[in-house]
């Protein structure tokens, strides 16, 4: 996948070793789960779909941060979170691709004001939930 940052570049430039902090990991997971519960209460419409997708991306990103922390790693770059998942969990290539798309769309929203198309959400909303479950299961193993 050429849209995923190279893990070796990530290791050199953006990843550092840290002490595993189980309390911080648990706190991040709780925050992600609370954000997810909030998103699930939102009635999605054309007007707010961008923020709902952004919210799902934030949940996934928070869980990826917790995953890296559970391995004693910290990233200064969100793309390296995705790169880590791709490198060490290659069976989830399709899920990595969706996370990468979400990251791209979220950045377009945040930096250029480009709205996220409702069709992207409608087509992938079940995948968002599936990705979150996969990541939580990986951390809890």
C-alpha cells in the first residue's frame, strides 16, 4: 500500500521508546469508548457527517496510541500509528486502508474545510465499528 508511511522512516524520525504505563493505556481506552458512545447518540445527517467520521477517526487514533503505548512506543506522527498497525498486523490490510482514508479525509476537513461525503460514512460505518473492536481486542490480549 503506497499511501501508508514507511515503518522504517517512522522508527527513525517519529517513534521513541517509552515505559509501558497501564493506567494511561486504560485511561486512553476509556476516553475512546466514551467518545464512541457519544458518537453513537448522534443522529447522522448531511450537515454533521463530517464531524461524525472525524469522531470515529479520533476513536481509532486514540486506540492506536494506546496500542503503541502497550508496546512501549510513542509516535509524534499520526501516520506512524497507521504504519505500525499495518506493519505488525498485516492481516488487517483492508482495515488499514479505511483508517488511512479516514485520516486523509479528516485532514482535508481540518486544514481545508472540505466536507466528508455522506456516502463514505454510509458505505463504511460498519467497518468503523469493526475496526474499533479489532483494535480493542488486540490491546486486551
